[in-house]
């Protein structure tokens, strides 16, 4: 194995170790959140600054932490329905709100 291949394998193992470690924590740092979510660190700081993501600060206010369960709920807060679900909702709406004579909705 060439030196560059060995280095690449070591780098991948380090990344895997970091992911496993971050995944087992209940309280995440910015770096942990970056690894687990794929969000860039700068975007995470922007979300914190604008108070769009639930977070905690250390007593001195320099360190930022996130509860894993809160971040997971935040990440999954806005569910986008599938095309099939949207089609079914449209059909149900049309069935439940028929058009009156003259082209006006009954509902």
C-alpha cells in the first residue's frame, strides 16, 4: 500500500471515529453538530445568532452546545408531504368542497 493510500485510510478512520463519538453524545458541540447534520459550521453559527436553532451557552457564553434530541426535532420539524399525499389531499378537498352552480365554491 502506498503512503498516500495509508494516509487516506487513516483520515477515513479518524472521520469515522469522530462520527461514532458524536453520534453517541446527548450534548453536542458545534463540531459534533456539523459532523452529524452536514450543516457547515458557519451556517450553524448563523442559525445560533438568529436564534433559529435551539441551543445552550456555557456560563461565560463562549461555548455553544446543542441537545441532540432537540436538534433532531428541529431538523425534522417541517415535513414535506409526498406527491401521493398531496394528490390525495387535493382529491379529498374536491370531494368535500364541491363547486356550486355558477362556478363558486360551496365551502
